[in-house]
């Protein structure tokens, strides 16, 4: 099967960005192309139409290729849980939790068979696969059990691009060192080098490029300029580098950066709003007085709830809500806003019952069976009848415990199990990921915040975020195609 492999000298070198761009570039040229990442470790996930989980980055790459995301595009997904263990997702389904030290002993052979099957299936459906590696292909202590990098490249005999981040410094040493540590048959597959995140005058880099090509015998096929935050981040560490540049924004929204924050891609549509400034706050930081506070999804709801309580952030959020502030919880954040979370089987760790923030009348029980599915619902609030699309990924079951005034809390959607809002529309909770992708619903929710500030409402007749994402993917492809020569890889 025809394929291109993209590996990097380090994590965050730009593999995902380059893979995404190549998918869109080739799709625009008429190729039927699909992305592939054999194994991904990420807490940003997407649910396919079949109800399977894959890394969100691979979903974006599929959209860049103009195709529907399939579980075969990311057959193994590891979701870290913070105690040196990860949940293992194979072909979209959770198969258990395992420690790092036991993972390869228990799952290596099954993992490679799953990767082979997925590649064979994709190969029958697509003209070309654009495959992404993970981390570095030259970690000598891990190479013998690496399921993601050169093992895939060798299996496919794929011409491979080595991408390096020059912005952090040491790019030439990273390239030479990576090539030196590859086996000869692996090194022979490296057909081009891409220098990523370049700032400055190209002519100053040319002598280095000439030296690198003479030293390695491998052409530099691209020098890509620094492109800031064009695509969703895969790693929560990227949030540490995000800084809002909207000094004149009308609204300030604080997202609590939980230790095991998951699916923070939910907030990319908010960040795209010109009038909104999104700030990610550590639980140890001062909450301040934002226009809204969001508790996001998390892979370990109970551990992050305890962190909020120990840090004082839980009390700060309760006081903020009591003073009339707007609070929204999504997925694990929704559970945290409830009265109680029980984990009788110790699925998240130690079995027990834990008091929530008591801002919504729900009680949650963590269960072994995961719910993962796409949803299409109709909103009751903040505006009746808006169509809303999204997806669920959670292991908890939440029961509503309405007492006293039954009108105090109302279903957020026509499915009562998906979320609640209080009568003042100040405390919101939902299991629905991707809720802000829905343009009219997002604007209606933001307009409530604007009304509280005495600001003019924004128009709600706007497109959903996917249309903006399409524009971003086109812009990315055009920008990178101007700096990338794929001739050697398509002959």
C-alpha cells in the first residue's frame, strides 16, 4: 500500500501538524487519503460514528483528508490515569487498565496484530496512508517495543519524513543524533527532513541546510514557519504555553486546568470567538472574578475533585456561584458539581464515596461500563429548540435527586440524562463534549453572559465550528504547501 510516514526528533516537533497538512494537501489534489497513528497516548479523544474512541488529533486528520474518522486510524489509544497506569483502548473499546511496566508484556503482541489488521483494512479503502509516529523513533531503551514509529514504517516500506523543531534550539544535533541512533534499514527509509517552527530570515539558515544535506545525504524538503495554535493541542502541557492576546475581549472565561484534564478541545470554539478571552487556571491559582468558570472533563474525576478541595479551588468556585457567578461543568466537571460521587468498585483507585461541590442535584456512581456515543439533541436552554450535536465519553452514571422545588433545576436538553441547569441559568452541567462546536448554542450561552455585563447580544445565526475548522485546515494546507516539496514521496 502506498504510504508516507512522519516521525519527529522529539515530542512536539510538529508531527501532528505536518500529518494533518499533508492529508489536506493530498486530498485537495484528488487523492483518497487517510491518516494513521498506530498508538497514541492522549486524553483528548473523539467518538466515531460506530461509538469507538480515537485520539482527537486523528479525527482532525481524518477531517483534513475529507473522510469520516474510523477506529482503524488510531487502533490503540492510551489514556493516562495519573498513577503510572493507563486505560487501554483497542479498536475504539476499553479493554482494561494497566501499569506502564506491564503494558508491553500484556499488550505488545495483541497491539501489533491490531495495527497490522488496521493497516490492511485501510489499505483496501484508500489510495495513500499518511502515518504519524509518536515521540522520537530513536529512544534506544524503547525501540524493541515501539509500536508506533519505524516498525510501522518498515512494515509499509514507507518513505519517511523526519521533522525537527528549530524554535527550541539544537535542531541540527537532534537530526544527526536521531539518524545515528536508527538502525541502517530504518535510516534508509528517511527520505526527507523538514525543519519546523522557523522564525527569521531564510537566507541565514541556508548554510546550515547545505551542511545538513551534505552530512546526511538526505534533502531538506521543507522549512515551515512558526504557526501559532492553528490546530488543537494533543497534550495538556501545551496549555501552559497558551496566552490570551485579546486584551480588549468583552468576556473572561476561566477553565480550571485539572491535573488530568481531558478533551480541552471542547474550548477551541470559545478561543475562536473574538470577544472572548479563555484562561486556563491551575487549581492553586486565584480564581478572581471571571464572567464564567468551566470545570472541564477529566480522566480521574475523584482525584481531581479531591485536588480542587485540597487546593481551596472548590470553596472558591462555591463562593463564586453563591455570589451569582456562572459555572459550567462538562463530563467529569458535571459530576464534580454534583452532591456525591461513589466508586464502589475502586475503578478510579480506592473505593469510596466522595462529596461533590453540591451545586447540582445529581449523584454519580462510577461504573466499569463506559458510555461512548455520538448524540444529536435539541436544547431547552439557553434557547429552546436549538439543534446540538456532540458526543459522550464517561464511565459514571448520574441520577437526579430533585427535592423540594422541582422547578429549581431543568433539563438542559430533550434528553434529561445529558445535563441540568438551575432556574437562574447560573449553574450548568452536561455530559456532552463538543457543545461549543454548535455555533447558535454557543452564541446564545455567551449572550447570557453579555447581558449580565450590559453588553449588546451577538448574532446567533452563525455557522458551527466545523466550518471554521475547515477554513483553518485549508489555510494550514496552503501555508505549508508553499514551504514543502513532496515530489520525492509521490513518485
